[in-house]
């Protein structure tokens, strides 16, 4: 499929993007028992679209938006060897288009934007149980870096 158009998101895309966000939440809910009850929202997509510190990308196929992602400039922790980095999020591809290179199109576009902002580090987070996402990110060059662990079942003894 070569008829993909990668472009910057516009305010009029918001309805579709809000539906994508709910698709992400639905997919991740079984992997995260700490998520609050619905309705919830992860992102302020409208603000991300307007922000100079972020870039929201969509992919169209035959005039239909089929994927999304964003890069956002974040301040690094003071002990790291870079002051700022690009954080990727809101990575969604419609199920009918998964495995067709769409994620790579998004990552490449967000990588270019990040480089244009002078950033040399790109990070994202993904659930350890999300094997499909892990495989997709590794396929475009990401490497596992750190695993966050949690402890919830303990007593005061």
C-alpha cells in the first residue's frame, strides 16, 4: 500500500483522534489494573495540535485517517546526558492497516520533527505485555531501556 499520506493533524481531525484515543485505552485496559473507570482520557489532543512543543501526525488512506502519533519535547532528568528529549505517544493504527509499515511512517515523520528541534533522544513507553507494540517499535529501531515495576500487595509488618 503506497497510497498513504502522512501529514500534521488539524483541529478538524479531533473527532477521529478522540476515537483513536479510546481505542488505545480499550487495548491497554487489560494490561493496566491501575487505570480509572471509564470515561478516561490520556491526552489533551487539542492542546497537542496547537502546541509549538509538540507535533501530532496522522496518516490518511483514501481520505480516511487510519493512524496517529505525536512527539512532544520533554525536559530530561538532571542526571542524564541530554537536557531535552522527544517523547512519542498516541501511537495508534487502525487494525485493518497494522503490519503494513504505517507505524514506521509515523515514527520517521516524528523523528524528522525531533531532529528539526535539535533533539537527539527519542523515548516512548509501552506495556511489557504489549507484544505487538514492542515488536513494531523494535522493528523501527527502538530498544528496551528500563522496566518500571510496581508492588501493591503488602502489609505493614
